[in-house]
């Protein structure tokens, strides 16, 4: 009998409910959980492809010390003794944990308890520092607590939805789809997107404000000034429940509209139109993402947004409020357990003596950290300069994702003792581990996550543990016990940890702290196993209603009032002759961060298979760069090489490179190599979206494209980018010096046996070489070389890996690099659910399908997860526009 398990998606902070179905033969499939309030049955492309990413290829299955397999006892004893020795010799601040918003709450709780309550240092920071820390500080400055006031339904019930610094269509796709559906039903709803790029999210926008990088403080300060003397101010709310309105609004009014226009790069007409829309619409939700948080002025951006909501009293009521969209599946859970170096458990304050005392009494712990620990960037600097002697990295890949990534790499190389807990054996970070600990991953582990609307959901394991892999909480508890803290870490399962966490949240709380799930303190294992998703707070005293914060004007500062923050405008214009361009970084639709999981899916990898740089056509022209050229991008810290994507979606002078690619997938495409360790002064969050760079065309002697069944080995060329494809891999290449013998080169790289002879073609004048290797009727590898970027029907070539080539003619079509008569090339994948390519869509458009719905009927594209609908609409518009010209 097939079994169905309700769990939660391990990717973004939307926190969609997933039903995993396990057939009798062990095959797993997933679908959206119709009963989960976050998604009501929907899933995006990444969620839909979950079953394709759970195979064991590449998994770390056994503990290793210096690359050699050991048993758990030896590994754990070593970790415990190295940490204890460092503490004994150099004090508790000589050790550190660097953890992740992808840990489950139970893992995170134990990590934080061990470091802050037992080791007695606050040197535990998390990749949430790179993600949400500006929001945390912004919330705490305004509200006195790290509270997201609203619920998802507010976004769909609002009359004006502002999306700033958020590419919702690609990064929170299910919220995007629900918003798009709400807009179809509520015709008066307006959507404004504020982003330097015209992203796919703009597909549903009534207004796109192509703001200059870091113009947000100016934009929202200008909005406060505009509102200040007008009818939208809620004087009763401001007077009864807040402090600082006069100072903040006076200071805001000190800026003229032309100054705001200059700082934002928006015209005065655009500003007035936006300001009036805000002023005259009561039900406003302002959603914001990394374009706000990841900035040297990130915290002020958050407060500039919140100021406007407080001033109008539009907060905590249906359809109203500021809304921080959390990125990782458990960014919120991490904050609840106090996983940041400057927080304490259960939203308590490390700098407050009463809070410290309360937590220490609850834990009955020998110590409690007395001061904030090192924030991520400072933490890795302390690793580099030798202050940190032992470091444990868990569920994050800092060699890829931290700013100045090469310095992070050097720091790990120099660190006396590095422990890495991960699911995969070869990540860019795992390379530097003295001890590698195999962790359970999604589908195997058990626990809870909290999504952007404070909803706690269960992740449930339904797969056996692979090899010797164990849960992260178990590894931490074992090390805790071996360091001598037995009683406090003798957990036998996650239900126990969750109940303890719940009890701490309610401990001496009585409404004084926002985070209270005391109602779950006495939870039993069966309760926990059956626990449906719920939204916090859930103190002992109330039932399970879904709640908003702050409509009642009750805030968590000592005087119970909210604060307006007087935000001064940051310096945004930068004149750097050597590095004149502004590099922005972020995400693409179908990859998750450093690609360890999504990179396994051929379907997800087919949407965008190569690292790229988006640039405006004028910038491309000035640099002598054509579409599909390779481009070298340089900052004072280093260089990368990626493919040019020339598009008017990009503003002039502004470039965009995705954050995902790393050494497992490309030669020189790790964008954080270029990012300086500049941080927000309040939150310590790195400014990953405004980087001074220069670029030039990358000159190569030869370019190549290849498809291969076997994973390529010994790639020693200047540029390569590898992606999983159906039946094998696809590979883009460029050579500063071309190999002398392409046949031998291919044999080595593609693992072709000596007895297999290629069929081939060479044209010396154009530098074109084409080789295909067959084992009887199966294509092993095909290589296309040219002295300019290679033009070949790529998706067609990939599809040939799965085709039987019994006929000589089809083998020769591979050398020709294009389908034979009667066959066609689907083109680059647009819809990854149904594998529909751009050429198929354009030919359907030619045949009369002029709407996304019509394309859906004909090709099914866009009818499953819907993540590609904006792109399909863009293709239709592009085709019809070209036809009209
Ligand atoms: N597909 C996919 N989805 C994901 C993730 C993923 O890896 N892949 N990761 C998850 C995580 S952890 C996170 S944190 C979220 C991030 O989700 P988002 O914040 O939506 O994603 P980003 O692409 O990082 O950045 C959002 C936008 O900010 C814009 N931006 C840059 N500078 C500025 C500026 O100065 N002002 C304004 N207003 N906008 C600016 C960028 O152009 C970009 O389009 O996504 C989550 N969802
Ligand atoms: N330039 C630039 N840099 C950025 C960003 C940006 O926009 N631009 N965004 C930043 C943001 S918002 C974020 S959130 C970070 C994300 O950056 P990272 O956290 O470094 O990226 P991930 O690939 O998600 O890393 C998670 C790691 O944990 C492993 N893993 C998965 N599940 C488990 C588990 O259950 N247990 C254990 N132990 N390991 C597990 C995965 O295999 C992977 O190696 O990147 C940041 N860096
Ligand atoms: S929107 Fe997509 S990635 Fe995010 S939780 Fe839902 S299914 Fe997962
Ligand atoms: Mo994030």
C-alpha cells in the first residue's frame, strides 16, 4: 500500500505543505498539501521537483577525519575534545558555531543552548546574518521585539501591495501565484514593484519603480514627508502608541522632492504617483526582501518602511502592514531560538541581565554568555586572524555564500580545527573540514520550521537514514554530553526538544515577550507527530486562533510604545573610475543557493544552465560585448567569468549575477569572490547588492559545448560550466589555449574507452570541430568547438543522450549539430514541469496561441506549478511586438 506523509518544503520561507507519496516499490512523488494554509495545494518548480533531489549521489554517508572514514564515537570524541581543549586553553570565546536558517528548530535550539548556556560564549552566528538580520534589528528598533506583524492573507486582501527588493515570482513563487490569483479577482488591487531590475515579478505590476541601488531609504523617507501633513496620518494611533513621530517626520521633510528624485533615480512624477497611491489606499502591505536587507543601509531601509506604516496606523489590521519575506525555510525558527550572535533564546535579549538570568535558570546551566558574540563577517575575520581555534559549520556553505569568499576560504585553511556537518561530501566548504559529519536531509529528518507568517509546521521523515547519517540535533547533543554537560543534552528525540523550547518561550512570559508557544510545553510525542501547522503566539491561555500583532498598539519596548526611527539618507552616488559599474546579485527561479540539491535535478538545471551576467544593451555595446560572449567581471577582491545576457530589463550601469554557481558547477563563477565585506552598521548584514566592479569581454582561443553521459573529469580549461541533463550532463567550455588533440582531450574528460572511435568533422578556417562518440547505438558524448561562442541546438543535442541511434543518419545529425529533417529543437527550457522549450512556445504563438492560457492548452506549459507563466507572457509579448514592427 502506498504511504502518504505530510511534511513541509525545505526551500523557501513560504513554507509550503507537501505530501510525499511513497509507493510500494519505494518510488517517491510529491504534491502540494491542499490543507496547508501557506500554499493550499500549490507548489513551485523547486517544490515539485523535490523527489528528483533525494537520491544518494554525492551524499556524505560516514563520518570522516582528515578524509578517512571513522565511526561516530571517534568523530564525536575528537570534536568534543578539540572544543574542550581550546576552551580550557584560550577561553570560551576561542570557539564558534556557524549555523543556518536551514536547520530545523530543534537542531537550532540545541546548538544555541550548547554555545550560549554551556560553553558560555555567544559565538554562534548563522547565515541568517546574510539574510534577515537587518529585518531583525529594524523590527526590534521599531517594535521592541522581532515581530512580523501580519499574515499571508493580508497580502492577498490588500488594495495596494508594494514589493520592494523582492523578486517574488522567482523567490517566493507560491505567494506570487496566490497574489496573481487575488489580483485577477480583485480588479482594483494595485501592485508596485520597486527594484533596479525589471524582474519577472513585474509581470503583475501596475507600476515598476526602477530605483537606483540603495535608493530605498530616500524613497520611504520621502513618502513619510509626503504623508506627514496629509490626511493619511492616523494621529490617534501615533499619539497613543508611538514615540518619535515629530522628529522623524521633521527630518524627512528636510529633504526636497528633487533631492529624493536624485537619490532614488526616479522622476518626480513617478514619486508623486507612488506617494499619492500610498496616501489614498488604506489597505497597504509592503513586502520586502533582500534588496532591502542586504545593504549597508538595510536596517534604515526596514525602519523607513515601518515608519510609514506606523504613521498611518496601517499595521496589524487585515490587509495592512510591513511584511518581511523570510528567505530560508527556518529563518524564523532560528530567530525564535536566538540563533543570532546578538540574541538570546525565545526572543530574549542577551544584553538584558534579567533575560540572561531567566534563561540560565530555565536551562539550569553552568554559564550564560554575557555579551553578544561575533557576527558572521567578524566571525570569519576572527577565524582568519587566529582568535577562533575551533569552528563548527552546520547546514551552510560559507566558502560560496559569504562576502569576500576567497578570504573565508583562506580563513578555513588556516583554522586549526574545522568541523562541517552537511548532507554532501564535496561542497566548496567541506573541502576544508578536518572532521566531516554526515547529516540527515529533507525526507529523512524530523522537526519543525517556522515560515514568514509565524506558522510552525512539521517536517516529517519518511526515508531511512542513508549510511551512518544522523540528525544535526543528535550530533550537537552528543558533543554536549562528551564535553561534560550530560543531563542537559540527553535528548532522545525532537518532540522533547520542541516541548522544552515551547516551555522556555512561555517561562515567566505573561505577555511580556511576543514569542510565546507555551501552549505546547507539555506536548507528547504522539501530539508532536500529529501536530498540524499553527501560527504563533500560542500562550497557555489562548486557543489556536490565528493572530496578528500591533493593531491594539501594544508594543514590546519598556514603555509599551513603538518607535519612529529618524533615518538619514545614505550616500548612494559612488564615483569610482576604476570600478564604474554597480553589480547586483541574487537568485534564479530554479536553483537553491549553492545548488547542492537543486543542481541534482536535470529539469531544474535546464531552465538556466550556466552562470550569467545581465547587462543593459548600451553597457554591452560600450564594452564591446555581444550576447553569449563570455565576460570577465572584476572587483578589487577578484575576478569571475560568466556568460553575457544582454537585456533591457537591466538598468544602465547596473549588472546582475546570480549567487548560485560555485566550484562544483563552474570554473570561476563564485560571485561572492567579488563582494567586499561591507556591512550594515546596526545588523552586520553584508551589502551583497551594490558592488563596484568593472567588466570586459573574455577573449578565448576556442569555445565549446558538450553533452556527455559520464560526469566530466579533469577539466583544466579556463572556463567551464556544468549542468545535470536528462541522461547525463551538459558542459560549456572556453580555452585560452586550445588542446592540440581534441580526440584525446575528449577521451580523458568524458571517460571514453580507447577502442571507441569518434565520428567527426573539422573546418580549420572557422576553427569548427565536431566529435561524437557512440557505443553501438548509444551516444556517449558529443563535442562542438568553434572560435566564437558555439551555436548549436543545445536542448536537442542533450535529448540525443536518451535516444537509440540505430540509423547512421541520426548519428551524423549529431555532428551537424542540428536535428535532421522533420525533427525540431525545443530550445532553452521555459517550463521545467513539462519540459517545454522556447522554440516550441514561439511556434505555438505563430500558430495562433496568443495567451498564456492558449499556450497551456496546446503545450501544457505553465499549467502545473505556474512558475513560468510570467516568462511565457514575456515571450508572447516579444513575438507579437516583433511581428507588429
Ligand atoms: N529560486 C530561489 N528562491 C529562493 C532562494 C533561492 O536560492 N532560489 N533563496 C531563498 C532565500 S534564503 C532568500 S533570502 C530569498 C530572497 O528573495 P529575494 O529577496 O526576492 O531575492 P534576491 O534575488 O536576492 O533579491 C531580490 C531583488 O532585490 C533587488 N534589489 C537589488 N538592489 C536593490 C535595492 O537597492 N533596492 C531595491 N528595492 N531592490 C534591490 C534585486 O534586483 C532582486 O531582484 O529567496 C528565497 N527563495
Ligand atoms: N552575493 C550574494 N551572496 C549571498 C546572497 C546574495 O543574495 N548574494 N544571499 C545570502 C543569503 S540570503 C543566504 S540565506 C545565504 C545562503 O547560503 P548557504 O547557506 O551557504 O547556501 P546553501 O546552499 O543553502 O547551503 C546549505 C548547506 O547545507 C546543506 N544541508 C542541507 N540540509 C541540511 C541539513 O539538514 N543538515 C545539514 N547539516 N546540512 C544540510 C546543503 O547541502 C548545503 O551545503 O547566501 C547568502 N549569500
Ligand atoms: S514556494 Fe516553492 S520553494 Fe517555497 S516553500 Fe513553496 S514549494 Fe517550496
Ligand atoms: Mo536568505
